[in-house]
């Protein structure tokens, strides 16, 4: 049995802010002695030593808007259109939106219809 830890991204993480994720360490000692990650300053621990079901429940409390913001962040090219829309790598964006939709019981096509006008695509579509 591992040692589950739930993290949340802080405002310094940009579009990732407010998103939660969890990971399992071999033991509390392994967690306490882990090497700091390069982005540790962008996260805080919000729960540790919790059962897997509790870690999943806490993770699922991430607001939907924050989850979709991650889709934008993951696919961002760092460029914008003249009208200010984000240019995203299409396949990554589509897969991220599909993942968030699936995890929340949403219709992927409806989510794409809502979010697509906010971005300009670069590259081919995903084959999901």
C-alpha cells in the first residue's frame, strides 16, 4: 500500500492554477525524502496519507473551468492571433478536451463546439 498525496497548482502556475492531481509514493518516508521537482514552487500539498478513493474524490473537486484551462495550457503554442485568440496545437487540444469531457461525463463534441471558437488551430486533428 502506497502513500497518496494530492497537490494543487498555485496562481504562479498560470492556466494550471487551481488544478489538482495526485500521486502515490512508496511510503511516507519516500514522500518526505523525495527530490524537489523543478515546479514544486507552483504546487501545494492539500492532502497526504489519504486512501486512493479520497485522493480521487479531492482531485475530482477541481472546477470544470480549471480542468478545461489545462487543455488550453497543454496545447498553447505561445502565440496569439491578431484578434487575441490563443493558437493551439489542435491534436493536443482535442485530446485534452476529450479527456476532461470523459472524466466528467460530458459530450466531447459539445465541449469542442463551445471551446473551439476561442482558439486558432495549428496542425492536424486528433484521431480520437
